[in-house]
C-alpha cells in the first residue's frame, strides 16, 4: 500500500529545537518521497519554529484557538492524503514508521493503526523516569505508555503515533474540540462504535521525548484528569474502575477530615489511609526501581507516581464542572 498518499500532521508552538529532530527523522523515512506530505499546524510560534518547518519543505497552516484537537482537524482539512498520520513535535519516528502503519489497512474494516511511543535513550534522566512511570501506570489499562510484542486490536492509540483513514475521520466528525485531553481516545471510541477496528502494532515505533520538569508533568496529570471526566460525561463507559480510584480516595480523605469535629477518630482513619497510600506508592517505586535496576531514581519514581495520583484525581473534580459538548 505504499502507493497511497499519506499526510503527516504535526501540531506545534515554539518547538524549534525538538522539531528539527522530528522533521529530520521524517525526511529519512523509507517511503516514497512523492507519496507523503508533512503539514505543520502552528499556534503562531515566535522562536523560529516556522523557519525549521520551511527548511524541510513542510506545508504550514496557522491555528488561532490554542487547542491541539482543533489543530489536528485543521491539518486534516488541508491534507491531500488518503491516510492521515499524526505525531508530535517532540517525537522522532523510526525509518519504517509509515510502512509498518499503512500495511495493516489491507483489511477494509481497519480505520486506525498505531504503535508504541518509546522514551529515547538521549532524553534526560528525569524524563526517562517520566517515561518509565507512564509505562508502569499503563499496565491497568491506559494506553499512553503501552509496550506490547504482538499486533492486536485495541481500543485506543495516542495521537503521537497513529494513522487513520481520512474518510473515516470525516465520517465521524473528527476530534471533539471541547475536550482538554482524552480527545484522541474519545475519537477512537466513536470510530469503534461505527464498527471499525483500531489496531496496535509494535513495529511502528516512535521515540517520544517526555516532560522535562516536575511542573510540566504535574500539569499533564491535572489536564488528563479533567479530560477523562469530560469524556466520561459524554460516554459513561469510557470510565473504568482505575480512572475513579484516585478521586474516590481523595474524596474519602476530605470527608474524613471534614468529620473531625464529629468524632476525633475520623482524622485518625484519614491519616492511616494517607500513610497506607504513601507506603503503597513506596512499594510501587521500589518495584519499578528494582525492575529498571536504577535504585538511585526511586525518589523520582515516588514523586512522579504521587503527583500523578493527586494531579489526576483533583483534575477529575475540575472536569465535573467543566462544560463539554458531544
């Protein structure tokens, strides 16, 4: 299927340095040069991002809403390809990326194919810890850091590494621009409800540079909590038990501390839950550190897991009152 044209869409804003790496990897793809285009959807960068995009011959489109889902849909509107591949400016793609994605569309019922996003070896030590924690937290069912060894049907692939049939994106109406995050998963949800398949293949590899500092990771956790609750308000079955666990425990703690005037036993119970939860995070951190043979980063693991728990859990409360339209 290498004769089919692919449009690669990359949303950006002030990503000059990392975008250079991304576009260099795309230029090196093992895919006919006349059968793919690169569309940069830019939020009016001021750091020279556009000059980098033009250096690599990209088509540049500007967006004014500051919402990544809108940027992706705007890219689709300007796309000439029959297939739409999404990646992010902080990603580097494998040489065989497009070929490994597109070959699975021989099955007419397949609407989307994605693959793993792996933390690159030259990322910072802290960022590698972020990647390891995200992969670890993906085990219960989340898909952001998923790593598997076989091709199979799946419910969702993140938009840092996925390809869609353009006609299917148009059929379902594209992304929901009201969602803060989880817009890609909500899109895949609607696609599957139409009877199409979403596949994962381990051979279509993207290397994804992670959040480099604590603040950006905390903001990511917060936003994912908001987006998850927004998506649940649209589709109840997009919420699984593990999505609700942080918010449920936080709610219980607030309730117990709030009842402290009624009975002094309640704050003691809350304190016990905090200690138990902290110990549980400690066990997870030690397990991850031993598995990665990297005990010096056990405190990083602990902090990252704790931040995800609290940021994600509190973000879901914000998502309850955040307006969303289907």
